[in-house]
């Protein structure tokens, strides 16, 4: 039983670190997605403002606002979790390898 205490402690520490790292990573990725979405919306809005009057007569304002909103939302959905999952899995792999190497040295 005493031999399992260090292993349990390492496991608990890794789980606690993983939880906090996941929270921080989620916040950072959400901020990055929001910033990218806002930059894209600004660029699209500037592009709309440079159009001629005939463009606005041909296209309804509702359709333009819908495109402005939906295009950025679709991009955000594509980039939503893929990079975050990649980083999470790489960190988990590295932490697991370090813990296994440390445990191997103890044996």
C-alpha cells in the first residue's frame, strides 16, 4: 500500500495539472477565435463600405448582414476545436511520457 502512495500522488498531480491547463487553454483559444472573428468581420465590413451604390441597390441589406454574420460564424465553427484538441493531446502525450520515464527510473 505504501508503494502505491507516490504513484497515486503523481496521478493526482497530473490530473490536477491537466484540469487547470485545459481551462487556461480553453480560455486562450476562445480569445483567439473571437479576435480572428472580429478581424474578419471588420475586413468584410470595410469591403462592403467600399462598394458602389449600385451594389447596395442590387443586394438587400438583410442578405448582406446575413453574409457578414454567417461567414464569420462558419469560419469560427471550422476552427472551433481542432487546434485545441491537437494541443491538448500533444500535452497529454508529453506528460504521460515524462511520468512513465520517471516511474521507470524508480523501478
